[in-house]
């Protein structure tokens, strides 16, 4: 039975860099989730004939939210939903299912790398027919709708059993429950040379993959342990838990410190990787060696010819403005275009769809290719393993050779978290006003060559996006400031520092960027305005 329920609008349902992300308890407020989903349906308009994919990373509230979503889709006239078994689909696997089935898009219920649980975060990523998250023009329309919504439609029924692979119906809507892992594995097999990877593990090569008690556990067990023969126990924290077992599923030096410590110990394996909550981020480690995401992207771009899916050539590469310029140096030498876009994967989607790029990535531990329209954690790890298998070199050797060939960008990101939103907004506003006066200023050996907001003109749809403030120095160093768009409360100021070097390749990163950090703190008056003498998180 279709019911129309009265509701009251919320005013804070604006999507950020990765969809709508809120504290779980905020999402669980009466009708909060329903209002947002109905606003998406209202924005789409006519639902007849529409097919969507539904899944999530298994975090707390996922099960309840998926049932609501299914019942609302049925009541709104959706033709069919393709749902991951037990409600599980990683973000990359979801994007693949959307593209493979030529759907109208889908919903991945996840707050990505943010902690889960009742006191953690919950999120909704909404993708359209591109298989990628919607552009700002669409999310703005949805936001307008959320502010005036007064009713939503829901099908009154028992919960749908999602535990079995089968096709069923709710009202007139078809529901196909699929194996969450199978399609994704087939896609990976079509991109990489699995036989070469099997040989690598047969030769005694060892690895550890940390799924952080999140969605990629079952994908990783299947691929690394069962198919490639990496050995039982290769995948750690392999069982997805509603609160990720208390882990903060963000694969970086801070939140995956246990993995980093392991890789710097004598028990270390030859290679290690980790993914985030919904499986789109990755961290790469070698024995006593960490690869920055910016370097990782550059190395993937330099080695595309080793991968069967890319060996005949790639269109080009792209990075977010905050990511180091390493990948663009590789592109330049290889006669490939290098696009620089605002932060957020959605900006890569147009470039992929128009065949301008094949590979892309962000400093925030995300890399991917046009095989889907999201970043892809396991893909990045398979790519690295393929390079190792083809060259016989270690992670450290591969990285150092890349530095020798193209120079090394010492790179670090500093996050100032939990700031008062007004203080953070004012800091950015005042800093922007001050930028023109910085040109030519000298800070010790650093001379400002240019200081301006980062403005992106999308070559495909002509949209203009302003995101972040950039100070360039005459020695190619760079400071980028921007406010996070994924937080669930307060504001986070991110300060990104880059210092390219062509001779000093063996220095300590922090030492190499510490002068820049002082300059960055000084220019933006961070201590005076926020009271913080240092960043909360350095990655
Ligand atoms: C962060 C990252 C950004 C990434 C996004 C979604 O967004 O910085 O690169 O695309 O998460 O994973 P931010 O919080 O900086 O807006
Ligand atoms: Zn994620």
C-alpha cells in the first residue's frame, strides 16, 4: 500500500564533496533520511522506467535506511532496484554495477572514511546515469527541494529479505538482489593480468591488506586470498562491522597507524595496502616505506603501459588542485594532457566521459581510472602489484626511480579541525581579499610569484567552480588552502604544501616543508584566528 506522509523540512541537507554526510543521530531524526531521498526523487521527476542501484558499506543504520529507500522507491514508481546482497556494495563496485546495467544511477549509503556507529557518521552518495556522483547543478536543485518538502511517499510493507540472491517484487517494482562481489571481480580480471599476479604470489611475494573492518573485506578475501593465492591471513580486519570495530576507516598514516607500524617492523611484508570504509580510498606501503598518494598517482601514470587495459594508450591524466604536481610532470614528459580540477571526484567524471582522461587521482588517498566513475581502492592496489610483478622491483625502488626521473615533490597536508564555522569562513574570506597584495612578497628564500583563488572552467559543460586559495612561489613550491566539504560538524581548514626538488631526493618530508608551513600559518593568521598552534592531523 502506497502511503503519502506529511513531513517538515530540514534546512541542513546540502550535499558536500562526497554526498550528504551527517552524524548518524542527525540522519536518524524523524523523516530526515526520507526527506532527503524524496527530494532526490522529486528532482528527478518522472520515475517510470527508472532503474537504480542500492548498496552501502554496512555501517550502523545502513540496514534500516536501505529498507526505507526500497519502500520509498516502490512508492515513487521506480521500475527496478538492483541491490547488493545484505545491502553491501563498495562505492567502486556500485559504480560498476550502475554502468554495466546502464542504470539511471544509484545510492551508496556510506560516510566514506568517516567513523561509523551510533555516535559516528552516516552518509548518502547519490550518482546519476554517469555512474558518478551528481554535479553541483543537480545537488543544488536537490538542496532547494529539501528546504520546502512537505510530504513523502512510502510503501507500507514488511522489510524485504536481502540475504538471498534472487529477484523479487515490492508493489510493481522489481528488486534484483545481486552478489556484491562477483561483478567487481570480473571487472578487475578484465583490467589486470591475474596470471602474472598469481605468479608473483607463487614466487613467495608477501602482502597485507587492511580492510579496516569495512566493506572491502569480502572483495579482498576473494581477490587476494582466493583467486591470486596471496595466502590466508593476508587480509586483516576483514569482517565488515557496523562500527568498524572502533577503527576510523581512513587509510592514512594516522588512522591506519597499526598497519604503518607493522610495515616498519621486522615482520613487515613486501607490500601493504588499506582501503577506507566504502572502498574507494587506498594507501600504499612497502617495507619501511610509505608512498604519498600524489606520488602513487604519478607512478601509476608512468606505468600504464604495463596494464593490459591501458597498454594501447591512455587519453590523459587529471589531479585535484590540492594534489602535488608530480603526475603532471610525468604527463608532460609523456606528451599527455594533465587536467587540474577542484577537489571532489565528480569533476573527473566529465573528463572521463568526454575521453579527455583515463587516469586520475587526489592527494586524499584516492586514485582511479575510467573503468568506473569513482575512485577505486582495490584497483589501485592491483595496479601497484602489477607494476611490481612486471618490473621485479620493490615499492621503494619503484618510487625512488620515479623521483630520479621526474623530480620529487615533498608534500604534506595539515588539517585544522573542529573550527567554528564563522571563524573558518572569515579566515578564508579575509585571506582571499589579501591575496593580490602577496605577489612579489618574500618570506626568506620563498618569493610569491602568484596568489589567487583556484577557479576551474569545466571544458565539457562550461560550469565554473571556485575551490580553494593558492599561493605559488617562484621556486615551484605551493600552498593551497581550502575548507573541507565532507565534515559532519564544524569546519576543517586544510592546508596543502608542496615543494618540488630535483636534486635533494632523500630528505625528510616534514623538514623540507616546515618553512612553508610557517609561511602558510603566518599568511592566513591561523594561530591568531583559530587559537591553534599546530594542525590536528598531518598526512
Ligand atoms: C575529502 C577529500 C577529497 C575527497 C573527498 C571525498 O573532501 O579532501 O579529496 O574527494 O573527501 O572522499 P574534503 O573533506 O576535503 O572536502
Ligand atoms: Zn570513501
